[in-house]
């Protein structure tokens, strides 16, 4: 096949490189050699502002997609939750690797004896860069102090260990992939706590016209993962949401008997609409869209309207979230 060596675009963080190496290893098992092409994205460079305040779409994906379209790379590997729900012109999502644990995790600092979110002392400082996590924290523990916490996984753990915050919320998938599962104090379970749509899934993007490579990459696709995240991302698309909008979703159960849970919240956590729907095994996207319509009708539309600056859609206003 051509090219002889598949050039894989990836962010340069430890977690992103790990994810790209998973794709490289899967290609090697098919007899396809590859090489990694690392990038530092705008989301990696700007660390002194909250993600929602940067005002850019594709914070962790734009550079990779630009070079993929320009044929400087042959595919790009992303955390699925960083990708907008609509494919950019000329690109397509060709494979999803088996999903890691999609839940959020509580990580506590030295001297903090709490073993769960409920046990954190009043006034404890909890770090996160996610509006979704912030909203759910405010709803269940309004007595906690939520602090902005940016950086890659190692940076966030260092800030916890230095006492800049008492605890933080991170994606369990990122911690486990980096061999840091022992740092997890507690896992936050659905449906009480909902993670980002697509969280824990590794996505592979390719050019839509590169049919030969797309066919090879499609062999890496994991059907149960695609089933679950298709429902979650269809819900997100129907709500015109983005990674920095307080929308959570999780698909629980096996593909033939799964349930999609979702929440739409105000940033301060004072307004929250929840719902759930059985996922149609033959059309998970339709189930996601149906639950989105249900949430809109039960008050979600009003919550989302407050997040649209100057009349823009939430999708236009939203910026991407980080990989953890």
C-alpha cells in the first residue's frame, strides 16, 4: 500500500503519544509500518487561561487536521472527546479503538483523607478545567471551592501534590493509560455523575479520498465502542453542544441492551435536566437525537440558550476540552 510508512499525527503530550502508539502497534500487527509526527497545539500552548475563555474551536485538533488535509501526515489520532461532532470537509473518522474506562476520577492530595467526593471537607479546593465537571460539582457539593486547573496529566498531578488544590477531577482513562491508576481515590459512576460524550475513546482520522488507507485503518475499529459513542455524540450534536458546554453523557450496558444517560446543566449547577433512553442497537444515533429532544423539552433548551453569546449557537461558542 502507499505510503510505505503511515505518518501518524498526534499531540506531543505523554498521554497523546501513548494513544498514538496504540494505533501504531495495531497497524504493526497488520504488517503496516508507521511513524509518529508530534504537534504542540494551541490548547497545549495557552495554559494561563480557562479553556472556555480562549475562544477558539479545535484547540487540540486544528493543527493536526490542517496538516492531514495538506498530506503532511496520513492520519491523526485524537481523544474522541476533543473532536467536534461534525467531520471537517475532506476528513472522516475511520476507526475507534477499544474504549478505556469512560468515568471521571477523583484524585486527592497529601493529607486529604477523604475517600470519595462526598467525604471531602467543606471548603476543599477541587481543580478542574471542565465546565461540565464544575457544574456537576456545584450541584452536588456547593460548599466546595472549584479552582481552574490546566495542564497535562503530569502537571495536574504535580499541582495536587504541591497543595495548590486539595483534590482534582481527571479522566480515569488518561490515568490508567499512563500507568497512574493507583492515583485514583474514587471513580464517579453514572448516572449520578456523567462524563464527557466519547470520553475514553481513541479516534483515528483520515482523508476522505484516501480510500486504501481508510480501508486499512477501518480494520482497527471496535464495534462496541462505536455503538456507545455514536449515541453519545449524536446527543451532543443534536444539542449543538461542545466539550466546554456542561453536557454529560454515558452509555451503560452491552450494545444489545444499553442505556444512554445524559445531563444538561447551567455552569453554576443550579439548573440541571437529566434523562435516559434505551439505545436502539440498529440506530444508536437516532436514540441520541431522541434523548436530546427530550432534554430540550424538559428545560434543556432554556439552559443552553443562556450559554449562547450574542445569539451564536452553542457549537460556535464552544471550545474543545483536554484529553483528561
